[in-house]
C-alpha cells in the first residue's frame, strides 16, 4: 500500500501542476454502456451485478430455455442484471464526458485513478481487481496536448528516478505507408512486420510481408522505412520524401504527410520545452491501431526488462458511440503494477516507505510520562508508537522487528522519575539518553 | 474530488504519525462472509455479483419455484452469486485479520479508506457507493489504544480547523447502571431515555422509563445519574459510589466499576497527553450498544449543526464469528461526507483547492516560447496551463473563468520576439511584465 501510494502520489502531483482535474466515476455502470465496447472476450469478462430487490420478480427463466435444454445465460443475465462493474477507465470517461458536456470546460483535462474489475482467471501478476491510472485531454487537436503528456511522462519518471525512453509513432504515417505501398487495408500487418525487424532481421521481415499478401512492389516501397537512420529530423525528412511521391510507387499520401506534420510539430515542441527523457520516433509501434488516429506513445524502462510501463495515443472518436461526435482527445495510461516492479527491481523506493514507524516506546508500565514527548515528535512529523501493554520485552522487540521500526525507547520507573528517556538505534546499537523535553535533539537523532 | 482528497490526506497524515498501516481489501467478498452480519435489512442491501462464466450452467430455476408460483429469489441468487460488494469496512477487516493472523504484528493498527456499496434507494446525501474511513487497533485491551484514537481525533480536527467536542461513554457503565437498577436487560431503554433529558426534561424521562417497564424503585436508582454535574472526576466519583452499593438498591456492579476504572484510566491519559479538544463523559451516548463492550465515542462539531461526524468504540469479539476469539479492539470511523459538509458550511476548505490551476497562458499562436517558463513554474510547484489552441480570446477567457484560474498571460508576436510575458491578476486587474527567465519573480507574483 505504501509503495502504491508513493507511485500514485507522485503521478498525481505531476498531473496537478499541468491543471488536470481528478475525477472518479461510479464502480457500477449500466451494462448497456459497457457491453460491446471490449469485444466478445471483454463482454465475457464483465462482472454483472444482480438487480437489487427481488431480481426474479416478473422474470420467467423458462422463456430463456434453449433447444438443447440449457438456459440462455447471456440473455437471462441481461434481464437480471442492469449494472456491471467498471472494466476500464476509458469507457466510463467517455460516458462521463457526454453526460456532463454542458458543465465541463473544454478542452477537458482529467485524470482518474481507480480500480477496474475483470472476471479473469486469477494468476501471478494478474488480478480480478486492479488499479488503472489514466490521464487524458479531450476537446483539442493541438499537438501541445501531446507535448503535455510527454512532459508529464518525463517529469513522473524523473521524480521516480527511473530512466526511460519514450517511443512515439503516428497512426497517420502508418496509414500513409500502407497507402503508398498500395495496400491501405494492411496497416496492421505492415506495422507488426516492421516491429520484428530487430528480432528476425530484414530478410525475414520482407518474407513475412509477402506472406501476409503484400506484393514485391509494395515491399520495395516499404524497404527504405526499414533502414531509417539519423536523428528525428532526418527520419521525418526521408519519410516526407516517400509520402510525397518519392517512393517506388510514386503515390502521394496526404494522410501520411499530415502525420509527419504532426510528428514534426510535436518534436519541435519537445525541443522547445527542454525534455530530458529520450524521445524517439518508432514507426514499428503498433499499440492500439484499432482506435488511435494520431500520435501513439509507449514508454519503456531503460534499466529494467519489462514491457511498456506507460502508453497511449490520440483518438478521434471516443465519445461518438455515446452520441457526441468530433471529440478528439489524447491520453496515456500509467501501468502502476509494472512501475511497481521496476521500482522494486531497481531498489528505487525511498527507504522511509518500508518502516512506517520511526520510534517505538516500549511499555514498562510507565508509558504515561512519555505521552507529551510522543505527541511533540508526531507534531514534528515523526511517526511514533507506544506499545499499549506492559508485555514481556521480547514480545515488544518482536513487534518492533516485524514492523521494521528502527528506534526503540525502553524506560522504567527510574527514567520516569528522572524525566529522561533512553533511545536506541536498533541497527547501529547506539543508545542515547535525553531529557523528556528535548524534543528537537531527539528528533534530530531519530532523523539520523 | 479535491476537497475529498484534502480531508482524506489530512486524516491519513495523522494516522501515519501514530504508526497505523493502510490496508485495502478487495471490493468483492464471498457472500458467505457478508450475509447475516448486517441484519435482515443489510442482507437486502447487499449487492450480489453474478458468477462469471455461464452462471446458469447446472442451475434449474424450477427447483426454486414456490407454492405461490414465484421464484425464491433469495435462494436462487445464492446459487447464482458467490460474491457480493463490500457493505462496510468492519466485516472485511475482521475477515482480513483472521485470514492473515499469522503474518500480522499484533496489536494490529490499521486504517482503511475505501468505498462501500449499499443497494439503497438513492436520495439526497445518500449514495449507493460512498467512502468509509475507519481506523482500528486490534489485539490489545489497553486504554492507551482508546487514548490514541482520542489523540487522532483531536489532531485531525485541529488540522482541519474545526472545533469539536468528543463525548465518551463506556458500555460497562451502562450495563452496571441497568444492573443496580435491577433491570439488566433494559440497558438500551435506559440509555435512550437518558439521552432525551435535554430535550424533554427530567419528569418526562422518568415517565418514559416507567413506560418501558422499569419499576419506580429502578427509576429512583437511576435518578442521580440524570443530575450528574461537575468535572469528569466528580462524575466518576458519584457513579463509583452508586456502583459500589451506594444507590437506592444497594446493589454492587462489578461490571460498572470496571467500566468506571476504564473511564478513569482513559481520562488520566487524556490529561497526561495534553489534548486540546474538549473530552467529556456522556452517559447518554447510545451508539452501537449491540456490539460495543467498552469505550463508546462520538464527535460533534461545535460550530455547525449536524449529527456526529466521527464515532466508534471498543468491541471484544469482532473476529469471533470468523473463528478467532478473544480479539479485543477499538476503532473509530470518520464520516467523510458530514465532515465535508461542516468544512463547506464553515468555509474551512483552503482557497487553493478551488482553483486547481494558478496561471493560464493564453494561446495567440506563439505558445512555444513560453514552454520553458511554464516548465520552470511547474517545477516550482505552481500549476500552469497553456491553452492548446489559438482560439478566440473570449473562449480562452471563458476557460479561465470556468476553471477559476486567477492569473492569465496573454502574449503575441511582440512579446515572443522581446522574450517577455505579461501576467495579469484577473481579480485585482493588476498586470505586470517580466522577462521570460524571471521565474522567481513571476512565481512570487503568482503566489501573491
């Protein structure tokens, strides 16, 4: 919990400096809002909540009896359950924007950190209830929105002290590439093949594209993209040439050129803003090709092997399905569980998180006289406990050990009478004695 | 959200200085854990979650057909739903303690801030999903645990700048009173009658007790309690006399004396610790008489009319129902919604909460040159936005107005060329011009 709060508090503090407001949506949404948004598999993983009151009143299950004698669970459960548990934060956000469109200031910049539920078979690292952490700006097509997300990612991981690379692609460029290759419906196949370049090499990528039904001419058009080199400007320059009729096919793609304009503008802003995170164009980035329409983002840790720890992109029609068309937005989602793994793996959690309590006053039956000192230390921000019972010292030491409390204070009637306290650093063994009123000196010792 | 976070962050910061650990339990519990814990009414208000997969496989609803032709919803839903949504934090906490009893360091001091769900008819101020905020110490019978809760309440409301009174009762004293009156089964009736003293007066209270079946002799025993006066020590002294055989009945109540010992010890600690919140004995406090076994707490705001904003007490058998007997604990629950109402009513929320963003850079098409300044201000902790599109100024001002942004910066090509920014305080109208690198001076102006 302390570790997770640390991650979320850090992320939240950055969102706030960019003017994003936190929203929360109810855990239960109407099933009609959720169904059909996550594919057939998603529909199966939705948790459905039985209608309250007498759920079966007026329902005759026999009407749902099928020819094979079984009940049609799907239809019957729709009758019995109006509500389902949130499956992600995106659909509730879209519903929220449409519902509150008259009260919301657009562009609407919101973040949301809430649990979601999926009726998955539980397995290592996959839970039925887990947190998502999304940040989106909706209602503007400006690349300054993309920039803000890049800045936020940069700042979050600097604060967490994790070196990352941010890979940036643009769906329109991928569309353009498929267009100039003459296979506009093969965007996904082309991108997925390009993505394998590092793993399987140039020849195998070309073979895969042919296997997926591309013509040799199309592969010839795409080949220069596989050997892009140089800095961002150089890469954009080569791509611009290709999109502008300079490829083997000679086809011009307006969409591709628009995508390159967007990338160029975004990288211009990135340069102007002074981002210290490495940001690079990666045309093989294939995340969310079904819904992203512009920028595509993916963040990877440089010093820890794990998938992407943050990702997102621009979408043009999030709210269309709820009746509000032409709402372009861009967002990223922070993968809290993976970020946790990275911080744990790299030992980047602050040491202060692991021990919630700094000092334990052991209880020898004389606890009352340390109460004012304990209060003063707490007022100084130092977590302090007093063992509540005058138990055997071994038990009290055990307690300190189990809670990783680094300092213990053991005082008997002599100290109580003299108005002093002994404070011992349990790892170094150093012990000091103080007057009960020497709060500042004691605080200094406890702070190391 | 910002206001609620402020309340929870404040409370959480206090819990931490006392060494309480935050836990979260899953939203879904087994219905077998939840059913029967909240009475018949509570069982009805539990949200049940349909089993995932094919919930009706192997279920024949006809087996649940009743004589009147309707289906037995209760029995059928038990078959279809294994899980339910958390109804409160207490039962999941008890389940958690029993389940993790071998890993937990006892006394176990935990707090928990999570939503709970109740299938209630929604109405003003009552939601189907709302947050509870509980803090408990379990595994010690020491009055130092009670003291800690008093200290926490004291500190929380001092930080929130709300004057409160903390009323303290003890269930054992009430039991003792019923015992010496000769009506040990009428504890609730006696307490509820005493509670009406201020409203209906002495004679009416006596009449009510007679009406509830107490004898005139019993009322005579109780009468001195109705006119208790003086400080805590004086009240405890009078009560001790009564419990010790000094009442009209002459009966001695060991339980009552034990309760008075506890109260005396607790008030001794309160005096030693130096609590600034007014703490007073209130024998009419009738909260949770069914489960509290020792101290009973209730906190009321002094300057705002609303019910109790925090309350709790000691229970001796929270975990017994899950197979772990003899676990005494004490806890309080902070009523976040009511605390919100009090802070709102008294105007005690910090002004900074209402405007998330301090400065809006308007967009006149020259936004790029302010990017480094915006980043520097954010690094200094000042929330800054850049309007993403070069829209009409009216639209941008509207945006600032709707988000209550107090400062706006409008700069055109001249300012961009000169490397300056204009910053205007929208409430005072004061406008200043700065060099783009004068971060500190600008930050000072923005901070007022």
